[in-house]
């Protein structure tokens, strides 16, 4: 499968995406509690989206890790420059 292909770039992108999701989630929760006005449940919507991003951050990181421990991934990752 092409979607399960793992390389050096994929590992970096997974860690980067996970950290971006985490930072964006924290910022959205802070914005929802302090900045967003209480109109049409906007605070709740922004906080819920922030929680979703916080939930996705470890899922992306764990899935990247699980892809790296698949059989055959070791040979691909040995070619990487760390």
C-alpha cells in the first residue's frame, strides 16, 4: 500500500504535524476561554475544536510510531540521516 509507506520525510512530517496540532489545540482552548465572545455558542465550538486537535496530536504521533515498527520499516529508516 502506498499510504503505509514510511520514510525519513514521513517520520518528520508526523512529528511536526503532531506538534502543530498540540500547539494549535492549546491556543484554541485559550482563545475560546478568554477572547471569543459568548455569541451563538462560539466559545463552546472553539473549545471543542481545540479539544479535537489535542486529541488528534497523540493519535498522529502514535500512528507514526506504529508505522515505524512495522516489518520492513527498519531497512527504510536506516538510510535516514538523523
